[in-house]
């Protein structure tokens, strides 16, 4: 690979999540040498829970040489089941082992979010050109001059930092998005879904080898128990040491936080799912007190512009996506991969803005589709009308499934895609049109 024409471009990235660390690694792999990541958290530990590595994400990680760092402790799913929440009856099962790796080149793997983040950080560290600044909070942006203000720790005096390219990967509650939209006089169109989610996990050591629960840990299957207005999706992670469960339910407590770290009440959680089948009840009861994380689910209408001068939004900052098709991390990393490609293709600094416009033009149709598909999926799963729901699952074909997350049509759209190739191929034409 030849180095980029502008290896010393000052690339500054806000946020060390999947989009941010992904962008750093993507640019490092392209041969850029002046890359900084600014992260508010003082340390990046075992925060979060399960996350998916579908083939479209695996392809990028593999290309960057970091897939083995997270897949080592991941679990390759061989089957996805949808079950009735009360009867535990299987409504549909899709066997991933008959086509996933064969068709898309990679299995569908589940990991702890921390494993994916660690893999990206390891790749970035190994490159020797990425500087990670932890405990640094960005307080202000100057999009006209590609500058941002950083406050170090609690007591630090905020200071302006100059960049050539500024990538804001500051997550679902992005202040950069807010500031960018405010400049354009646009309001963030957020629809409260009226839903909240719990993210919970049970450790294998807690189940006392209960024969009814052991298969959840030793198996390689995912489970989605569905009922009116609620569902629970669950799968093993960390080599089967943890069983991860993510729920969706009416937001009865009016959770204010969507920070991933707000602690909810275990009692309330048990009440919410009291009518789910006994196997699920057993699991929920084993969740340690104090480890029930709860947050609000909001739909953000796709925004028109992710780019302002030489600044671009990435990942959840640009296209927050509900978890119902499990593509949050994958789409953030695809963004990151596309950014590396477009920045490596320009030959003068004055073209940074045009490169970012190309990035948006390539990424937006795909992420808009993902946002809308995820949002529509929960509506179908939570219907009151059990008879027609069951009939739809009973007649699900190999190609189409009422649960869009496990539907082959969705898989073909999402998993065949090679973001780096697509971006390379489309670059010249889109660059010629960019202004
Ligand atoms: C703590 C945490 C736990 C999560 N747990 C899960 C999970 O268990 N399962 C799952 O599917 N998804 C989880 N997510 C969300 C998931 O990581 C994202 O949906 C997806 O990976 C897209 O990544 P992103 O880089 O766009 O955003 P994120 O991964 O959310 O990363 C955004 C980063 O920006 C930092 N940041 C925000 N504002 C500032 C600022 N002003 N200055 C500096 N830094 C800032 C945040 O601290 C964060 O590290 C979690 C996110 C976070 C932050």
C-alpha cells in the first residue's frame, strides 16, 4: 500500500467508542501519522454488555488485522430462535451454520462490548501513530476553523486545539451533532418511542449448573422471547461464561438517561417480565442486584448533514440506531473504514471538505435504511395480535422473516457489503460531484 499524499494531516477524533477508535485505526492503516483521539472517560474498562460482530463488521476488522483480538472470546452463533414469551414455544428458528460463513465469509459472533473496543485500541496502539487522550472532555466546537475546546480532568482550563480534519464520534448524545444542527437552524427530530431497555447479564458460576440453564451458556444459539409490547433478546458471550440479555419494554419509569450506565431496579425489572416463561424468570432472578442497567430508547430521524466544513459526524453521533437489528457498532465501524479511504484519496488539504462530503454521500443511504429498518422491526415484534404474528412466523420462508434481524433479505443487504471496496469504487465519481 502506498502512503497517502497527505500523511501529516492533523486528524483529531472525539470519542474512543467504536466509531472513534475505528476511525483512528482506519486512518493509521492508510498511513496517516498524526492521529489523536480525545475521550471524556478517564479509563476504558469493562463498561457495557453484549454486542454483535456480524459479517460486515468482521470483514473490516479482519482487513485491519484485529478480528482475532475480539473473536477469541466471542461465540459464533449457529442458530437464532424467536420464541413466545409466555409459552417458551419456538415460533421460528434460523440456522446460521448453513449459510452465514458460506455466503458472507464470516460467522455471526457475539462478544462483550469491551472486547471489541479493546481490539480496536490494540490495533491503534500497535500502529504507533495514534495518541489516545483519556479524561479529556470536549466543551466547544469552532466548525469554521476546524477547532475544538478541550477540558482536561475536573479542574483543567479549557484549551483550543487546531485540527485539519475533525471527526466527532461522541455517541448517541452527541454534543457535536447538536452544535452542527444548531448552526444550520435545524432541530434534532427525536421521537420518544415510549420504550426503555434493560441490559443485564448472568454469569455461569451463578446458575449452580441448573440443567435447564446450562444450554444457554454451552450452546451457540440466540433467543428472542417476544410478547405484547416487550421482548428479551439473549445470547452467550465471553466463551459462554456470560449470558447477555437485552430487553425492550414500555418506559414506565420515564427513564431520563440514555447513557448506558444508569442503574435500574431489579424489582421493577422482575415485575415487568413477570408473565414471561419460567426459564426466563430463572435467568432474571439470577441477575445481580445493582447490575440492572436501564436506558430510554429514542428514534432520531436521519439528519440531512453530517459534515460542516472539515468536520464530520460518525457512528451514533450521525445516525443513532435502535438496537433491534444489532448494527450500531457495525455501522459505526463501516463509517470509520469509509473515512480512512476518502482521506487517503485526496492530494491537497483544501480537499478535506470534499472528501468528507464523499464520505457522507456513500454512507448516508445505507445508514438511513438501517435506522428505519431497526425502528420498524420492534413494531412487528411487539404486536398484540398473537394469531397473525404466529401465522407470519409459521410461514416464514428461507428468504424473509418477520423478525428483520434474522431475515435473509436483511442479511444480504447488510452482510454482503464491503465498505472499503464500495468507497474506493465510488470515490472518483462522487468526488467530481462534491462541492
Ligand atoms: C459506556 C458505553 C456502553 C455501551 N454498551 C453497549 C452494549 O452493551 N451493547 C451495545 O450494543 N451497545 C453499547 N453501547 C453503544 C455502542 O457502543 C454504540 O451504539 C455503537 O458501537 C456506536 O459507537 P459510537 O462510537 O458511535 O458511540 P459510542 O460507542 O457510544 O462512543 C462514544 C464515545 O464518545 C465519548 N464522548 C461523548 N461525549 C464526549 C465529549 N464531549 N468529549 C469526549 N468524549 C466524549 C463517550 O465517552 C464514548 O466513549 C455502549 C456505549 C457506551 C458509551
